[in-house]
C-alpha cells in the first residue's frame, strides 16, 4: 500500500484498473445492426453516461460519441480516470456494437488549458521509494491496455478523434498519438519530458511515434524532452488540423460533417495502415517492463524533480 498523505494506492486498486471484463462479456450487439429500440434500452442499462471523471454524450445526428475528461484533482492519468477510461471503452462497445450507428468517437478535456499531463508522478515517486515494482508495472500495463484499445479503435468500425484544447504532455501525449485524427487548438503544447527526470515515456510513445514519423524523429522527441507547439506538431504530420483557441469543438464537428459521407472508406484506410504497421499489446507491455526497471533505478535527485513536477500539476487545480 502507498500512503502519501493525500491519497492511498493499494495493489488491489491497481488490479481493479487493470481488470478488463470486456473479454468476458457476450457481444450480442456486435453481430447485427443495433436498432433504435435496442440502443435506447442498452443506453438505459449502461453506466456509459454516468462516469466520475469522463463526461460522455451521444450525438445521434453526427453519429458521434463525445467524451471529455473531467479530472477531480490533478489533470493526469490518476487511477480513477483510468478506470473511467476503461469503462468508456468497454461500455461504448457493449452499447453500440460493431455495426451500430456509432461512426466517430471524440476524446477531449474540460480541464482548462490541459488535455492530459500523463502519469501520476507522485504515485510513481512513492512506488520507486518503496521499491514497489508490482504496483508500477500493473499501472503501466493498464495504461498499455488503454493505448492498445484506442489504437485499434476499440475493435469497432469507427474513426477516433483526439481533440487537444490544451497541453498534452508525457502519457497524455502518448494516449493522444493513438487517435486516427488529432485536432489541436493553437495554444496547446505537446511534449515528452520524462528524460528530464531520468525516465522515458514507456506506454506507447516510441512504438507509435516511429510508425507515424519514423525512428529518427521519434528518438529525437523522446531524448530531447522539449515542448512543441501545435504548429510544429502539424508540420511533423502528427496533428491533422490546428484551429484558433475556442474553436476546437466546432472544427471537430465540421471535420465529421466533411467525412461522414465516406466514413467506410476512411475506416478501411485506417485499418489498412494498422495492418501495414501492426502494433501489438505484447510489444507495448514488453516496453513497459523496461520502463519499470528504469523507474526503479532513478536517483534521489530524479525523484525530487518528479515531485516538483507533480506539485506544479497540483497547483493547476
């Protein structure tokens, strides 16, 4: 058990985050088109629209499921947000199935100026100090499972859209990189700063970046730890569209309208891309094991830097 005075993390809690009951559920809705009545009933029985740290709404006209992260404390990937993210993925598939009316899934954030700041650094520091390899690894594996599902579009015939109206750093950028389309407001910043405290982004950054921009630029982004503007990310081909502050949602709606008529073709293109450059959960979890060993080798100086960054995240509240 980890007790920092502000939160308590137990092995059981991490196991609960890492537990994915999707594989045990019968996906009856995925075998046929979901009728309006069946959809209404499924929505009524689902927790999809009652998640603690994700605000979800269904837009029937746009065939779009909107989701906005609403973190209770620091805008990072805390255990509660991770559980809600897994529930969002699991329940959206259960409610809408493979061939239902859902065509687009959008993920953004309601936290002012922030998409997501990545891993729970305070928890990391506590685990490292206590030599708690098991909890670190289980947390990392849970992150990898979320990344894997986003990358594979939740095993559904949808287009995933990431909406960055604020900063996406560390694990927040790792998650964002998995989306088929990324729309960013101009003020958003992006980066992988883990190397500044002796660590590296171990939950998908290397795997995804080398597939998107090639190994040279991927290594540069991981090893320099610098922060990039939305325009720079657009020029690298990572961000698909840059819009003015406050225009992100409207731009996302317009993108969906522009691509709605040829949805099947775009889904096929994205599936073909994943076939040409396959990414497996095994690859992700192998790397997160390396990340865990690296984390446990950090110095006291590295941990002090990690805690300073965690304190800066706390002040954002």
